[in-house]
């Protein structure tokens, strides 16, 4: 593969760098990347790349999250606002420090759901391999988040009047603008990038587990929808607090 970095004079370092580059190579050569994953599952390299990407995205979106948080506080009574103190949105610097841990936990949970879905088909699922497949496929989430950052940048902080404004309508929520926070979050999670991600992960499952591509993509889609419904549950509590 022409764009893949070649091993350097230090085999271990070169291999790790190649593993990191495969996070981007999977966009244009998924079969090649997943064949290498089938030979040797990689977890640390894609996790590092994803963690750095999520930290950068969190920093870029923080002003808009803070604007939404301030708008929420303005709806509270002075006593309620005082109890919340001056803490900002996003968890501050401490939140950024724990971002890699959150990314690791999310990948581990997603790989677990994928393992169950693949096992139900009668295939002998390999958790570590599925973890690696999911980690590499998650580059589509990063691309989706970057598009969201661009939309927020165009909209500006002045256009943020609540938490729903921090979630640009890039999925099926575009068709249901009046959807609440939870339903809107679920619909937002069904977008061109998530469809791409499901196809990418399904391709990885097919290559690494010798499944038919249709069955692999179907199992991946089921796992994704279940995870999406669970991940959006906190939005129910936010919706009850903000009455949205």
C-alpha cells in the first residue's frame, strides 16, 4: 500500500507508528488494514490517536458547551445557580485528563456489544480483535465531530441558547427539528458518518472473522443501535432538568 509508512530502523517504533497511521489508512484501504488486524490485533496505537483527537475536539467545542451551560443556569433560581457554583462545562482540565480513560471504556463497552452480536450469529468472536476493529473504525466518529465543530464555528456562540444547539442537526434529527434531547440525540446518531462507521466495522468483522459481509454489517448495526440508545440515556436526565 503506497501511502503506508515503512518500518524504520527501530522495528518496534516503526511498527507502532504504522499502527497509528492505519487509523487513517482504514479510510481508503479497509481490507488491507483489517487483514493486518486479523494477523495481530492492535489496541494501544488507535486508542492513543483517538484519545488525542477527542481531546482536541473537546477543547474546540468547550466555548459552545459553556454557552449552553450558561444558558441553562439562567433558567435556574438564584439559589439553584449558587449551589452549582462557578464550575464550567466539560469538566475543566480534569475532564481532559480523564478523556483517554473515557475513550478506552467506551471502546471496551462497544467491543463487548459487538462481541455479543457476532457471537449470536454462531461465529466464534474474538474480543481483542473486535476491540481493534472498532477502534480503527471509530475514525468516522472523529470526522463527524470535526464537521460538527465547523457547524458550531459558523453558528457562533451567540447562536447557542441551550444544550440542543451544541448538537448540530447532521443526522435524522434534521428531519425532526422538534425532537427532544433524547430522541434528537438518538436521531443525530444516525447520520452518514455513523452509517459509514457501521459499514467500516462490519467490513472489519467480515475480514477478521471470515463472516459474510452482509451478516457482519447486520450484527454491527444491531450492536451500534443498542449502544446508541444506552449512550443517549443521560440526555433523558438533562431533558428533565431543562424541560426540553
